[in-house]
């Protein structure tokens, strides 16, 4: 079977690379300089047989033979100007790896650098190399480093990115993916230097004897807030990756046998209070991942029992609209590697729906102009509806490149649990033309069978323009009432939404006190699916203008007024009842009339100073309240601070205060207070200690009918009415973690977490432990090191 697959792949990909003996011997090279500002963007790098020590010194003679990429231009917040600081990036390659030497110049004492945790370098100075290894001008591997060589890596995709001004920041990169590579940096009197070694084993690329890649270098300077790029990049164009330069003519590259085996062991102990004291239970789990590079452009991954939820903590989110579920990103290594191959519009693929897989297998890669992603998984029986049958998942995602930047794709997902199933099939296309215009078309249909069989669909069409000073996006999408995906994430159906976005950007004069102003107008209307077809008025309508400014030195400020009108759909309140005036019986609850509200949000972001950075946001005004279907006055303040007293210590703090007061009578409806503290001590690049503590205080009054002020009741599925009384909670959580992570895949974690509750009295002194647990995790990446096949 494997031999047949290899033969088919070879036919599709073309002939294999030349044998080593057929290649010309490498010859010493003299450094060649490629100026970005002079648009010398077709670079080459010498193939050498030298070896270097990755220590950040750039002292070996081989670096004098490397090609030099220099003379950067600014990109953000203003594009097209000569970069204020000089940057040189040296490139050469051996048969098994690409070597990158960075020399970033800066005034003495201005570089921001910490010994940070992996992927947490966004508040430092950093540099990133983007490698478009398939030269499809759509995706790139990203390898970023701060001045100490601390790594951040992942995949940047212009295919899945939403339309708008292209971004070069790390926020535009999927940093959940981790690759094995080496880097080391050091601070200097006039800037910093970093060395990188990127093994060809760690990435995928074309199956060809001679390789041409896309390449872009991005530099972030925190003291100014500016981003610079080697290949001049215009904010007028819709996509970032197509504006990269080229790295041409690489030959004689060897990956060898790409086979990674990562066994994993997790032991945990959890406890909860019982009538006769605390009860503890212990559990041990063994699993692991296997990664096999069939060819340079296709990879097979397999996993058994990949449950790492004891280690990673979901990003804290506070819901703004309690009617809908929150989305959390995937964190498990097996699922994040190659996840860009499963990008599907409208989140039709969400691997977190595979809750506790017993085993999974996937194939990812690219044949000429076609991305391929195929995955199968078996979930634990406890994830099924009956608790006895294991759900089986199958996911297929194919996407074809069309022209320079357009794509067309199909997606199919299936979740089967005995006789029950949910299947979704969809098609999508993004058509881009004139480099600034695009049209997106999407359609998907679902069929679900459990006690009944039902079908549904979604559709979407949008058109946009991206320009340096002016851009727009018009969007219309609809979800039928019975559309369902059990393999994706769709938190709302039965609606049609129309959206209009207009953006105006103004750039300040060079050397002025401000760099950029942006005015972003957004308007939307939402109907029920049936109401849209029968031309009823919209249930919701919103309009806002985000007025933001980037001030010289990295300050950012914005003011965003918003106007909205919301009508309450009576079908959502069919289970509600209200006490009659006599108090002896209940009546059906009638939602209030439509509410019109206004809010204003103000936000200020400081620069990232050497030892601190902060954000402050305040929101005031009125907004709809969906529990009682009334209007409330909103008061909200959120402050975040990032302190870096030393290069090894980070202190992150968040405080959120939110208050809602009934507009009709001035009584308090609800309050929420959330303080959060995160302490980190990075002993070395591989070893760090972390503490996270959070307290959440919620206080909501009993629900009342806005018309009669009588108590509200809700009818359960069994027909029992229960009063919607006051709710109060005071909950806490504390987590400690010791982590040793010398490289991705090889980790040792020791952790302890405890949950606290003082809801009964709402006094912190009466807090009680409600649960706790400790865990130890060990995994080791074993990488085969034998020679090329």
C-alpha cells in the first residue's frame, strides 16, 4: 500500500531530486548584497559545507560568504519610507538546513528584550523570517526571534485571513504550531545579533531538484512602534505574502528520513470534598504521536490518546452576549501541526469537537496547486451521547490555487455515533483581481440524524476592496434554522446578516507627532431566516465608527461610538412565564418592544517601554439586556499591565469591572469584577515557573418583567416552573506550573491547581476549596537522524 502511494505521489510531483553525486560541488562564495529599497528582491544564497556554532556571535568566516538582505522600508503604521534603523540578514544553506544571521542596529540602550516563554515575544523587539516554501504566494512558515533568540513560530496564511489591510505582526500568525529549530541571540552596544538554523526536516517544501522560495523579513522596533520589511510592502494591496521577495536556486537539499516519535506520559491526582472528607483519585495515561514525512511535501501524523488539557489553559474570555457559546482555539500538538490545511470558512472544521480522542490519523500536504488535508479520529465513549458508543470523525479539506491569488475549495465532515450522524459538505471560493478587489462565495449543506432526520444549509457572499487610504467590505450570509455541524463551531443559526464596512486611513507627515489616523465605519442588520424571506424588519441593527490614532513613539488611542437597535424574538422566550398581579398563577411572558441604545468605548495603549506596557479601555452608555428584554446602563473598565522588572521576570495583571443598571428605575441589575494575576520567572530559556491566580465576583439580581415588575419564571423540559432569582458567586482559581521545555515535543511539566468558592457569604475570608489536582507530564521527541534516502 505504501509503495503504491509513493508511486502515485511521484507521478504527481514529478521526478525526484538529483542524486548528490550529480550535483556540482559547492564553491566558496563572495557575499552578495540584495537591497530591498532598490527592489533587488530575487535573492540567492550560497550552498556551503561549513558548520557553525549557534551562539549569536556571527564570528565564523562562513558568515562573510553569506548573502546579505538589507535596506529595509517601513510598513506599519506608515509604509514606503526608509527604515530608521539599519538591518542586515545573512543567508546561506547546507544540505540539511538553512542558516540565518541577523544583525539589527539600534541606539544604545533602546532594545526591548526578555528571557520570555516560547511564542510570547510580541512585547519585545523581534525579527521574523517568512518562508513561502511552495512559492504559492498564499502561505509561509514563520520563524521569529527576540534579541536573546527566544523563539516564536507558526504558519501565516493569507488564504484564511479575512479581507482588509494586510498585517505583518505576529498576531497574524498561527503561533500554535511549533517546529524544531535552533536560535541564539545576544545584546550588543549598538543593537543585537541572532543566529538561526532551520532544518529542512522541520518544514515542508516542493518536490523539485531546484528550489525557489518566497522570502520576507519583518522587524519590529518597540521604541518607535514601527515594523519594517525587507521586500517593500504596500498597505494598498490586499495580501501580505505575495509582496515577498524570492530565494532562488537552492539545490542539493536533503531531508533524510523524516520520522519523529513522541511518547507521552501523564499522571494526575484530583480531589473533591465528600461527606467524610476529601476524596482523591489517581490516573495515569500513556500516549504518543508519530510524524512521518512521506515526501518533502506530504506528511502523515498519527496519535494515540493525545489529551494535553491538564497542561494548557484556555485563554480567559468573558462573554459579551450570554446567548451564544464562546470559541476557544486548539492547543493539542497533534491537531495544530498542519492545521492550516484544514482551514475552512465559517469554522466548519473545529478539532476541539473531538473531545478525548483514543486515536487519530491525518495526511497533510500539497501537490501542485492543491492543498490536501484528510483526518480520521475515534473519540472516547464518554464523548458520545449515550456514554457507551465512540464517535467516529472523518474530515476532508481540499483547496485549489487559481491564478495568482484566487482559490476554490471543498470540505466534508462526518461525525458518526452508532446510528446517529451529522454530515456537512461545502464549497467555497475566493476570487481576487487587480490586487485590491475580491469576491468570496460559500455554500454548505448539513444532514443530521438522531431521533429525526433534518437538513440545513448556510450561504455567504461578500465583496471588498483594500486600498492604502480607502477600503470597503460588503457581506451577506445566512444560516437556515436546522443547519448543524458537530465537527465545526457554529454558535448561531436561523439568521441572515448583512454587513457594510468602510475604512478611511490618513497618514501623518514624516517626523510629525502622529503617524496614522483611521476611521472605520461598520453597519450590520440581522433578520431571522424566515423574516428575511418575508421582508420583515431586522431583529438587530448596529452602526459604529472606530476612530483610532497611532501617535509617535508607539502610543495608540481610539474612540468608538456605537448605535444599535434590538428587537427580542418571542420564540426565544417561549419557556418564560411571569407571575400574575394576583400572585396565584402565571402568564406567558411577552418580551419588551425593540430597544435603541448607544455606547461609547475609549481605549489607550501605551508603547512597550523597556520594563512595562499597559492598556486601558472604558465603555459607557446603554445597551439591550437579553435576560429581561430591557435596557441597562453599562459602565465598564478594563485595565491590563505587563511589567518586566528584569529580563527574567514578567508580571501580567488584568482588572475588569462591569456594572449594569436598569435604565427604567435605576436599580442594580448585575456587577462583575475579575482581577487576574500572572507571574512568570524564566530561569533559563528551557526552564520557567508560572503562577496564575484569578478571582471572579458576579452578582445578578432576580429577574423581573419590565412591564409589571413581577418575578420571571422559566419552564424546564419536564414542565416545572422555577423562579429566576438572584444569583451570586465568588469563585477563585490558582494554578502553579514548573515547565522544562528544551525543544518542542520534549517537555516535563509539574503542575498543581485548586478551585475556591466563597459564594455562600460573598466574603473572601469564608473561601473554601472545592477541588484541586496535581499532575506530572513527560514527553520526549525522538527524531531519526539517519542520512537521506
